[in-house]
């Protein structure tokens, strides 16, 4: 059985937590700058013995958040809510120590609520709204007022108006920057979900195809067996025994029937309805050499396939019928399109097995390249065509690999399969395995 690819995690929560961590660092730097300007620039006394520990706690919490992101890729809604509540408590503590509800930076609460509406589930957002309202009420009832002159009528010359202006500009800038980033994360999540839905639909389609293929194999078994018996009887009949040409044709027919029975047996074996050889241990060179030899023999095209193996040092792998069929499908499609012949080139790029199949045919139509690997996209004009490459793409994706197609500048097409060696090699490699 082919090992499945790595499970893809939804990284939206992870990215949103990174945005909150970045915002928290900005808040730390902003608080340091504000405290310095207020104390040193305007000479306004602040309880630094209380405000500095709150600032230190916020820094420590941010460092813990960064370490947490390194340990696990997924971040839940509850974790985001807790992080925003910590920010809210830290902001409330600093405002309590520096003017309470009269501090112009009290409007930074709106940043927290707005981000919560974007990041959190509805119940979490409303909880954040309730906590924010209670914090504001606490500041209004018990906040420490600052000894500032009431100079609101001085316009922009008023310290309070200047503080409100700075707070407004800061609010607007933070909301634009971070909501833009968060919306980008949400759009990426939506695209990821759409991709998962598309894959689920394709996998369901493959299951239906497998059921149809299994049913067809059952139905074909009896007539193929009957044809094999009849052809065997014909070999002993005098009219056929006395005619060498008829004997040759009967032999060709028996070979074709045997080939059909082998295909039907392979379908049933893959469906788990017959016993046969399990995935076997082999090597990259042995597997590909045997595959090419069998493909040449069964298709009857020896000279048309040029085989170049530049993989290098051999590795032990697990041979699987699906992997074998995937490569054969690509070769079959290339042969049908080729004018004179095709080339199979094998290489190793870092930790990937790369198989490149080229032909000298007319190449892919632009519409086929744009929808490469989708079912029923074929240039052959046959009903139901185009399933071969569809299966190739899905098998490669199951292995964690990829398939790409392009037209060559000198004419013809190129299909490239990249498969991670970790998906097909054995876990323990023998470094003494001789190179082919």
C-alpha cells in the first residue's frame, strides 16, 4: 500500500497569532516611547515602579507565545482569546496607572475589539466586548487621574488633544495594517479549504472509478476464460493445425487474451479481491529497469522508447502496483502522441526521484495545460478520455509529490514527475548498496 502524504494543517490560527505577537511588540515599544516622552519631555510624574513590571510581564508573555508557536503549528480560537484578554488586562493596568478613563489612549480598546471581531468566533468576540466594557467602567470609577491642565480649548496646542490625535493616528494605522494582513490570512484559509473540497471530490471520483473497474473486471472474467478455452481447442482442430498463418494468428489472439486476463487480475488484486504479490522490496534501478522491460514487451514498442537512468547510487524502495501503473500511464500517453519515439529520463534532485517523459508529438493544447490533471481532459476525442493523467496526478499527490507538464521549444511535450524519496524508500538505508 502506498504511504500517504503528510497531513496538511490549517495555519490560519498560527499566522493570526503571529500578527498578535507582532502587534504586542509594537505595543511594548509604543509604551516605552510614550512613558519616556511623558516623563522626560513633559515632566508628568508616572508610577514607574508599577508600570515597568506590567511592561516586563507583557514582554515575558510575548516570549512565551513565540516559543509556543515553535512547538505546535495549530492555534485554537481559545488561545487567541486568551492572548487578547492578556493584552486587554495589560492595557487596562497601564491606563489605570496613568489617568484612567481620562487618558486619551483609552481608545486603544477599539483596536482590541476590532481585531477580536475579525479573528475570533462570535461568542469570543462578545466576551471580549463585555470584558472591555467592564475594564472601561473600572477605569472611570477607580483610575488614577493625572495632574494635567484642562486646556482642551487650546486646540492642537492642548496636550490632551495632542494625545488624542496620536491615539487616533495609531488606531487607524494599526487597524489598516493588521486587518489587511489578517484578511490575507483568511483568504489563504478559504483557498486552502476550497483546495481540500476539490481534492475530496476528486478522491470520491476515483473511488467510483475503482468500483466500476472492479465490477467490469468481474464481468470480463468469464468471457475471457471462455475465449481462452475456445482458442485452445482451435489449436487442435485440423483446419487450423494445417494452416501456419492461422496458427500464428491464434497464438497472437491467445497472447492478447492472456494480456487482458492479466489486466483484469491486476484490477481485482488492487481492489483486494484476489491474492497476489504484496508490495515488494526492490531498488530504484531494478524497479525502473524491470518496468521499462515489461512496458516494451507488453506494448510491442522496443525501439520507440529511449531510457536514460541518471539516478546515481541505488536505494532500496518499496515497489507498488499503483506507482508502477502511474509511470506506465505517462509512457502510454506520450507514446500515443509521439511521431517517432519517446524518452524516459530518470534523475535525482536532492531528496526527490525525478522522472521526465518527453515526446516529439504536437504537444499539449493551452486549454489542456491550464487544466492538467483534471478528469476528462483529453486531446484524443474519446468519451471518457483523460483519466490516465488524472490518476497520475492523484497518485503522485498521495505520495507527497507533484506532476508538471509543458511544451518543449523544439516541439513535443514534457511531463515531469517529482516524488519524495521518503515516501517510497525503506526507513533504514544500507549505505553499502552498490550503485547500478
